[in-house]
C-alpha cells in the first residue's frame, strides 16, 4: 500500500484523466497517420494503469463505507 498522503487522490483523478489522454492520443493518431494505429499501445498501458487505480479507489470506498456502516450501527445501539 502506498503511504503517500495524496496517492488515493491521484488514483481517483487518474480515473477521469486516463480516458481523456487515450481520446487525445486517438485524435492525434487519426490526424497524423490514420493508416497506422499506434495509439493502441499507449491505450493498453493506460488501460492497465486505469484498472489498477480503479481497484485502489474501490478498495478505499469499500473501507470507508464499511466504517461508516459500523459507526452507524454502533450509534444506533447506544
């Protein structure tokens, strides 16, 4: 697990920026060399990073949701 304070924020931000980068590369590829699809290799790498960041953010969301449910349960009992 990454101990950097803003690692989760960067992972969350990449979930939105990653597809925009792929779209930009697609447009650049379409304008410069439409007969050769080189952007797919960059999209593959960005896609792998996107999936890893998605699971990192999902794990944090599940943890926060579970803690919120536990706090709500404990408050209801007392």
